C-alpha cells in the first residue's frame, strides 16, 4: 500500500511537471488587427514579414495572427481603443483617426513639418520621441512613422493654383488636415481611408489628400484624374502611422519574450517602412499617368502660397497646444531644426 501511494504521488507530480513544461513551451499568440487590405503593400511587405521575423527570432515562442481589412470587427477609428482596451493585442492605425489622443504627435502631420521624404521624417520622429512620448503612455509603441508624401488627388478639377481649390469638397485624414484644407479655401470632409473610394465614385467629394502608396491597392487612378504636389514634392501634410501593442499584454510577457518584441521593433523595421513609402511613390504616379491622368507639380510661386497657408495652420496648432499646457512651440522648433539637419 505504501509503495502504491508513493507511485501515485510520483505519477501525479510527473503529470503536473509535464503540464507545467507544456505551458512554458506553448507559444504565445498575438493578434494583429488593421484596416488595410491584405493586398496593400504595408501588409504584404511590412506587417507579414515583421510577424514572421518575430516568430523566427523567438524560436516559435511567439506566434502572430494577422487580421487585415478590419476582420476582427469595428471601424478604423476604433483601432486605438481596441488595442488600448485589449480586444486586440496589436494594431496598425493612423494617429489622426483618434483625435485628442496623439496631440503632440500631430506636429508631424502639419503642413511644412515633414522632411523631404517619409524615411527622413520617420527618423526625425525617432530622434525626437521624448517630445511626444506622453501620447503613448497607455500603449506600447512598436512603430511610429509617417505615410508617404501627401498629394492632392481630384476627380475632375485640375489644380494649377491655390485659387482652384475654392469650393471643392476634399477628404481630410485628420483634424489638422481639415484646418489646412479650410485655410486653402476648400471644404474638408473627414473620413478614414477605406471610405474614400466610394465617396469619390458617388461624387460626394471632389478629391482627397492621400499618399501615392495607396493607388495600387485601391485603384485611385480609376477614381481621380489629377494628382497635385508642391514644387519640392508632397506638401499637403501627412499622417502619423503607428503599430501599437496593448501595454498590459506586453508587460504580462516574460522578459525574454519582451526582448524579442523590442528587437523586432528596432531601427530595421522603421527603415523598411519609411523606405517602402518612398518606393511606392513613383509607381503610384505612373499608374495615374498610364490611366490617362496627370501628375501636376505646382510652380515655386504657387507652392509658396500653399506653404504660407500651412504656416498659419502650424501657428494655430501651437496656440492650441499652449492652451492645453503643452509647449507646442518647443516641439515645432525642435522638429524644424531636425528637418533642416536631415535635408
């Protein structure tokens, strides 16, 4: 009886040990939710490779399940709330979809506040992250970058001067983008990217402020006839693009697993994303041209008029930040100094 009892205890102990080891070896699965199509270049060239790389460097201890096209439910402007509250472990979203959350980060959306390309701007954000880190106190940032240079795309109206914008209804990606459109004499219409094609096809808007990167996936060359940029490229503000992780979920992981995520979220990811935005710009322009459309670069004099309107928007933002107790001027001055050094 004594031997039987000892064997039973050993057997139960072995089962508990095996169960414990299995629990330790079982991979942690993270959900990654976003609003882009699985055919969109950021999904296929950034998100998917990042997920597979994280699985590789963690030796399979972390698995990432991707859910594009809002397939976990909700709307694009709810993605930040989803990751903050934990209904999704990781999301990709646009900061401007959550007004009031990323107040400091808005500096990088403002007209006249970008480097000459998205890669330079992404590195400027990284170098000055301490200025905006308070925006991310409730989440774990994995990537903070910008979309490609924003241009103005119109369905029927050719834009040769600032006066051509008066009375047009134009999609804005953010509230500061809406300020800029208003300053230019047009009417801003706020909406997330997935809603823009239908709005254009139904003539609910006359155009949209967007980067060229979205042309291949959403076929904007079939919805617009003119794409307009300022003399030095882009010029219509930008969007801060972010990959965020639920803070509690990250902190619940072992130091080892946290380390793998930190490793995957380094300079290499930032560089790949910024470079992709650059690489997609010219192909997008070519799609517009091949469809019979036109890519317009405004004259230096007209570009100066747009930039003067942009500076008014920057001043408005600085004043609003100051009212919130945020040193907006310090952010703007520091960022502009970084842009000057990079360019």
